[in-house]
């Protein structure tokens, strides 16, 4: 259908539209007009992706000079593929309506591991190995040696692309990862470098968060992107954690030992090259005197290491004299690694700020801040000069130089924590040095500054005002959309006690209580008897899940569950979990029914949808607070309190409730779907917890379902399932939760939508 959204003609590739999709597009249009950022929460399963693509592609078509590119960031490969499929569908609809195809290039980009078509390298399982082997065939010095000596192997796909691919732009169309590989095979070109090269002139780019938020990758991949681009972070409820992880470094004794080996190996290489080609080192020295800008002009394949931070002034200065020659730099690294080893010989926990670390470093081993800032750039230059064939072994050394650059660049927003042992094994010495970023805004600030509109969206972003605080930006619009339903197809309930009236909770002091564990088990047994097909359960942690399952086994609860359904358990091993999921789906398909026990913050809670019969009920056993004794978390909470006036308890509750909502959202993947949501912990009934759930779930939590026993919950579930079993067809939704173009344009509907928009 063709829609008029605030004066913009939008092609929407379906015959019907949900009211919230219309409102969502209106808010989105307002943000694009204002050229500002926005935070939008849209219920899961209501067509968020297609709304985003339809509106922004139409906007690009109407205002080609204002918005030139759409950068769509998602979390996992399946999500990226889903976006590409929606885009294909949208462009096919355009072609059908207008009779001519939109001259648009859209593509997905992923790592070499997912795009490589080289017969040998593509067989490798690990991403780092693929990157290393690819580099050993495509680095500029390998290729120049190959011209003199044919026996040196190079990648034919890259050679062909380099010779012919750059002159021939990718034909208009939308390319998924498989399409790129297919096109690469047909032409004999490397799909990875083709995609990297095409990014600069593609209209729509779909890739992972890290390509924008991790400075080490963004420097290589996203450097050339224009300011007039719109950036979407989809499923962005965890965006602050992604930012923090991309700027943090973790080092162990093993890391440092490996670094010492790497340094020795580099030293040997330098001695060899001095004997054979001393001029090369002299040339590098001269380049470094002139400044890094010149040393930085490398061919795209040589970008093996990248700077964790890229303040421009570093590139304009020349490298400090004491690390300019290769040997001096090697001895500098040796000193620094020995200093780190010495710092790790601690008996108690040490926490300090970057300035105090630098001061101590200067006093003990006379290493100043300035050469440390140039460490990762200097290592990059050295690796290029030495022309190393395999760079995979040097990842640990890269980690140390990244740490050196970060610790000497940022005085605020970071802390250094050295722990002498792991909390779980306090008797075994296993020192760990964590350089933790505590301010999520450091990684994302360049994105907000650089692009005119950044859209942060997800099904679970409540409370909305927390994100602008922790990411430190000012959105022009913030909205949370409710779900218009023709029948109440979600049934949230808060179960606070068992049938024996003992309160159920996962609080630390009572979590081992046999009565609580028994009540949790009985709740699941009764649900399995009442609910058809699939039931998904979430626990607060793997350790907690293991202890509960062990107790259930001893109490005979596991046997009772298996009378009605098969039982599958998520583990920390990805392959095992994938197998469990496959069999879980098989059991739901053939009518046997199944229960899946999984963990909040685990693989299942994030990217996997349990639509229709795969998830008829979802149970949250306990409130999924993060492990609060972690020193890193404590440091971050203190920082949030001091810098942004966010109380510790507020942040912890916000974090627990966004993960709860994420787990609960798995069960509802569309308006024809239905499911029961059970919050099994007395703490959920408190207003501060309930109030932090997304609006579309809160609307269905009446006071009457906030303090239920197991029996009451099971009775309500049976009643709800009987109601859902009544015939429900397409016509029942029309005019309420599903609108045709005429219904949308009717005066009555427009008034309703206006009222809703004011509530937002």
C-alpha cells in the first residue's frame, strides 16, 4: 500500500498495516526531519524492520541530498539475513508498483569467515585463523614477492578482484551473504573485499554493531562513511554493554607469557632483516620521523592491526624518538611487559585509575605516557616492515599494545583492576588484569557526532530515559508504543507463592531453601500438564539452574515433568545448545511437547524466537540480577552514580528488568501468536520492578494477577488457553489491530491515532 506519512509518500509492501507501525513511522519521520537522534520502543513481532526500511528508503528517494545512506546495525547473522530479506521484498514491491526498479545497492557485510570462498581457507572454523591465512595470501608484500617468484601462493579471487573488480561497480540490487558469495564465484572475485569496497557507494549497508562501535574495526571498515547517513541500532537493549566490551581489555599471566614469545620472535625477525635488508628498517625510521600520516598510507589488505583509539593529533605528530628504531621499540615492549608481570604479582585486589598507573609505570621502569600512546600504531608499522607471513600468533601482543594506547589516552571513564585469583577458586593463584571501560558513551560518541540521525530501537527499552543518560546524548524524540490487539493474546501473571503459601523468590539468602525449590518444581509440573506444546523456562544463571535441576531430580520432579513433556537444557557449549534446540523444536512439531530450561543473558534469551507452538508459555524463575559482587560492576555502578547521578539500585533493577522483558518477548512473535508469561518471584509484584517492564506488557498486568499462588496461576492459564482456542480469523483483526488503507485513512481512525500519538 502507498501511505502518506506527514507529507511523505511511503511504499509499504503489505496490504495491511498495524496501527503502531503507522505511529512508529510518523515518529521516525519526525526525527529524520529534525536531523536528530531518537529512542523508539516497539513491541516484538509487530513488523519493526519493515517499518524502518519502508520509511527510510522512501525518505532517501524523496530527499536524495539529505539522506544518502542507511546503515542498519544488528546483532547476529540470522537477524542480518532477516533485514536483507525484508529489503528484497520491499524493492520487489517498488518495482511492481512503479514499473521501474529502484536504483539501489543494498548489501550485508560480515567477517572473512562468513564470506570467504577460497577452497582451503573457507574450511577453517575459527575467525582469527581465517583472517590470518587470508592476510598471508593478500598482503601487499606477499603479492609483490609472488610477481618475482611464482611459487609463493596468493589468493586468485583477490587478485582478480584487484585487477578488474574495482572498475566494475556492483549492479543495483540487494545482496545477502550467500548472494555475495554466489556473485564472487561467478565472477571469480573475493566477496569479502568486494563488500568492503562496495560499502562506500552502497545505499543500504547491513552489518554488526562492532563495525561501528569497536574503534579497532570501525577504523578499518567504516572510515569512509558519509555524515548524511542514517544509522539504526536494532535490538539495542544491550547497546551499553557492547560499547563497554569494545573498549575493555582483559589480560592474564598466559597473555603476558605469550607476549614475551612474540617479542622474541619479532626480535629474531629484525636481526635477520638487518643482515639481509637493513635499508628497509632505515626507510621505516625515516617515515616515522615524518609522522604517522605517511606511514599510514597502506593498501587495504595490510590493515592487520588497528588502533583502539584514533585521536587525529596522534597521527599528525611524529613518533617519539625512543621507540622510532625497531630495536628500541622491541626493548621498550620488553620493559613494559616485564612491568605488567611485576604488577600481576599481587596478594590482594588492586584498583587504580589510568593516571596513577602511568605514574607508577614511570617511577618503576621510566616509561612515559607519550610513547605508550603510539604503541599500537608503531607495532602496526613494524609488522608491515617485517612482512610477516602469518600474523595470527601476534594477537596477544596486539592486545597489550591496545591496552598501552588506551591507558595513556583516557584519564577518565576507565579503571584498572588487578585480581590475584578467580572468585570461584580463591586458593589457586590466577592473576587477572582488567582494564575496564565504565562509560558506554566513549565508544558511541563518535557515532552520535558523525551521523545526522542515529535510531536506537528494540522491543524492550523501558525505562526509555535511562538510555540517553548512560549513552550521554540528547534524542529529539523518545516513544514507547503499545500493542493494539483484537484479542488479549498475552497473559502475564506474577506468581508470588506456592500452594503451601511459602513465598517463592531467587533471593540469595533463601535460594537454597528446599520449599522454594519444590514450589518452583510444582509450578512447572502443573504448567506442563495444562499447557500444550512448548514451555520455555529462564533461570538467573547457569549455576542456579544446575543446583535447581539437581534438587528437582532428587525430589522426583524431573520424572513428573517428563510424563507430560520432554526436557531439554541449554548449556554453555554452543553446539550442544543448538542440538537441544533442534530436538526441542522436533518434539513441539510432533505433538510430544517439550520444556526448554535456559538462562537469562544466555544464547536462547537473545536471538531465538519461539513463535506459535514453540512457545506457549514462558516462565522466569527469579529476578535476573547481574552478579553484584563483581568488582568491575561495582566500579561501573560507582562511576554511574558520580557522573550521571544514577542510583545503584535503579541501574541494577533496570538491567534485570530489560533482560526479563527480553526473555518474555521470545514467546510472542506476531499478533496471531499467543502465550502465557509467568514471573515467578514475589519481587516482581513491587511497583519499582513492574514499572520498568515495557509498556506493551505492563498494560496487561492487572492488579488481580500480581499476587498469585501456583494453583491460581494454573487455573488462569487454563481459562486463557480455552479463550485462545476459539476460532480466530483474519476478519476479526480488521479495523482493530490490522488496517487496510481505507480504514487507516478514515476520519475515526485518524482521530484515534492522533490521540495515541499525544499519549506517546
